[in-house]
């Protein structure tokens, strides 16, 4: 069993640079409803969200009473603030997508 938390107990980071529009939150919610909550929300020792703000907002929209979380209590505050933007997303910048292959393997959820 993986750790869970009540969404109302999680604290969104007001300094989170990634912003999600309403349409994107609805799309995330549809994805979670279709496939399950497969990507936990990452939180620090104070339940402040480190990564997963969009999933958090989608869970609140749908009315989930519990969401999966991963507690990153081994990170310092500095590391927790750096992780989503640099350590995680920096790797996205150096990878590439193969759209012809990817477009055939990713169904559209409406």
C-alpha cells in the first residue's frame, strides 16, 4: 500500500512556477479517472507540494478524498525547491519526442 493523504491537508506552493489552465486541469482529471492516479503528488515534511500541483488541482476538482503521495523528507528545503524545475524538468529539455511513433501510441481522451 502506498502512502495517501487527504487533498485538503496538502499545501500548494504559492511560488510554483508551473501554472495550469482550467482546461488542462479538466484534462488531467479525465486522465486520472480513466487510468487511475498513477503519478503520486510529491510533498515535503510539512505537506507542501513539491511536484504535482496539476494532479492536486484535478483531485480537488473531482472531489477525491484521498490521493497518493511520496514524502520527500530526505531533501533539504533548497533541494526541494530546486527539484521540480531543474533536476526533473531539466532532463525533459535534453530529451526529444518521436512524434510519428508517439502519436500512434497515445490515444485521445475526451
